[in-house]
């Protein structure tokens, strides 16, 4: 472990300037505000190229821990630095940030790289991107494929979403079974009301599942 004497302010500022696109006064101010020795040690590891420390430092700025004041700019900055080292967690967190701010193409790109680095949470998010056409061309089968890969790694969110999709597909199958005789009988008045009741139940169930019929998305 690094001792207090090994954490030199001047060294931190010089190393930090390699990464942060901020003025030197701002850099020094940010570093001075890290009053926790653990935060300064974390910063030293990050500027030395430790991608895990970069993620932890970014999270520290996001949560306001390890002596770091909350700062969303530095949170994103350190996640971006960790992504240059292909850190799957950093890429996943970046994807979350981009998705929350509706920058879907960037979110898709981050999730895609992280998922291919075998990170289950990113596999789930990538699957959702494909399902809904977020930042990419909609591809339902590809979305299901990534959800199944993540579910095989025991990702709870993927398991739940796959179950919702399965129920949705099953309901659609029964609706079509009901539709065939109704079409053949030209919506005989004795049968049509029952059909519309089933359609209503199906609609309510879809709302409950939060997974409605997936329509093609032509503007990803």
C-alpha cells in the first residue's frame, strides 16, 4: 500500500494534466479537495494507468466518497479514460450515462464493447438496445440472443425480461388462435364480444409486463 508521504500534490497535478481537459487551477482545486488519503492514493493509481482505479475514482466523484466532492464531469472523464483501456465496468457505466441522457448511439457502442468483454449487465442492456432499436437497427432475434447469453450467466434482469417476452409471445399465440375462427365467421355477434374481452385482457397483461408489441424502429 502507498503511504501518505508517497502521495505528492505536484506529482498528482502533473499526472492528472495528462487526462483531464481542465485548467490547471481547476485541477489543483479538485485535488486539494480530496482530503481523504485513500482518495489521493486512488487518484495516483488512476493517473498511472490503472483502469480499475479509474472506475473507482469516477464512482467516487459520482457518489461523493473517498474525500471526492460530487462532480459529474470528472465522473464521466474517468470513465472515458477507463474505457480506453477496455474496462468493461467503465464502458457499462458510460453506457448507462449515455442512455439516461438519450445519447443512444453512444450507449449502444459502449454496451456493445462491454458485452463482448463478457460483462453480463452490458449483455442485458445490449439486448434491450436490439429489442427496441435504441442506437441501432432493431433486431429482435439478436436482442433475445444477448438476453439468453446474459441469463446463462445468471443475470437476473435478463432472466426476468426473457420471461416477460415468453409470456407476451404466448399471449399473442392465443390471440391468433382466437382470431382465426372469428375471421371465418365474419365476427358473428355471438362470438365477437368474447373476442374483444380477450383482447382487453391481453392489453392489460402487456401493460403489466411493460413489454408491448414491438414495432419496427426506422429511426434508431
